[in-house]
């Protein structure tokens, strides 16, 4: 998987230990977003051979909705990926991250926790959306959408991603220019779901201990005990790998984003709905 990113900062408003970004909405209250497009402080990144990726964002009463701009002529309400004008088909189709400053993301406390929260729903469309793999679950290559947490300095990626029938955890170490460490991608199904169902997703990172925990609807569903290293117990879920020395990573900053994915040529599309995105920091001795 290759991410194309530009520098950004958070674009969040901080109150005490909590940073809140639009998108956010509650009940009948109108969301604090721009009338069209991404919330203030969020920027789309080049992806899929397109300057702003293969997706458009719009405000709805349900939250911020992102989907490809193409549609199926036979089903006008069905989003469909469009072919890139140049460059081969890639895994990342569209992504946006919070903020505009350098370096990007939220600084992790030296001691304590940084937790990113989002409410997410997603639905995958197209001929392969529900076609099962040999394991009897939807093929992630047809499309996913979800929450991204990325440490650009180390190439560490911690995501929550949704297909029509599963919630997935993605744990990844990307290659970087001049770095000789090994790379890997784990895609691990952690819960069943149905299309359109909303989930409360949280990723909690302890920099001092080098650990990360994924929480789904308030319950821990996955953990990494030593960030940057492979997971021998999860060998069956490794989808990409390149040899090289392993090393522990203590991330300094995490950039928070949302993204659409899909790598098969069939014209599938993903509609992602996002709301209540927050980042919190907690340190020992504080509540």
C-alpha cells in the first residue's frame, strides 16, 4: 500500500485535554461544517492518479459523507470508482487528513495516552462488493472505508476499516526513502457488521510503552504490544511484506484522517459516513 501525503497539521480546536474536529453532529443540531466539501482544516490528498483522489465530500444530516463522484448508469444512486487518467490502479483511492501545518498530526505525550475517536459507517457497492473469499467473507480488495492514524516519520499506520460484512484492523509499517527496515501489512477482521451500520471506533497509543489498542463500540478488539514489529501470532493475516531488519517504533506524532480503498479493476465504490471525530490526550495524574 502506498500513501501519497502532503504536510498538514491538526486543524482541531483544543479544550483542555480534548481536541475536537469537525465532522461532528448530535441529534438535530446542524453540523459545524462548510456547506459543501470537507470541514475547515481538513485537506484531501492526491491519490489514485488524481489531484484530490477519487472521492467527493458533502454534508448530510447523518454526517460527512464521502463517495466516488462516478455513478452506475443503471443505478444512479450507486457510487462507482472512476479510472485514473494516469498511473496504475492503487490501493488508496481517496484520503483526507486534518490540518495544514508542518509537521502533521498530534504530538503524543511522553507519558500517558493519545486516543483518536470517530463514529463511522460504510457501504461498498458494485459487482464484487459481497463476493466472498475462500474464508467466506467479503474481499477487502473490492473496497473499504475508514479511519486512518499515520506516523509519517516512521511509516507506521494504524487504521480501522469497514467492508459490508466485517470491521477490520490494519496494522502496517511502510517503507521510507533511505530506511532499510522491513515492511508489512496486517489486515485482521475483528467483528461482523452489516452495510451502513455505524460504529464507534477508537485507537489508543501509549508512546512510552510502544503499544496500541483498537476499541470498537467500547470493547478492545486488537492490540499491538511492540509497535513497529511483526506479529507472529497473526501470520495468517499478513497481506504484504518485504524483508529487512525489525525495529521498535515510538511514534512522535499521529496524523488523523479518513480514506477510501479499493484495488481491483471492477467498478466498485465505497460510501463512508463520518461524525464525532475527536482526539484526546491523557497523562498520569490527570483526569
